[in-house]
C-alpha cells in the first residue's frame, strides 16, 4: 500500500507512506489529537509551502 500525504491547508504533497499490507492507516490533522491509542504514532511537521503545522497519525490495525 502506498499513500501520498497532502497538507490540509495548501494541498502540497508532504511525502509518501508505504506499507507491506493493509494493516495500517494514515490520517492528517490540523490540530493535535486529544486521545492517543496504544498503537498510534503521531508525528508533527511544518509544511514547506505554507509553514502551517500538521500532525500525521499512523495507526496499526490488528
């Protein structure tokens, strides 16, 4: 599975996420999530184009 990650503010491509199977999901948020699950990884970064902070949530599913 390959999925491109886009900025929710300006639409610029921020990168690409790849996995071997369909056991994970990627979500892009404008604000930091309040509840963090045990199998979640949260990465924050600034968009190169618009300089807004975005949060990338990677989650493994069983």
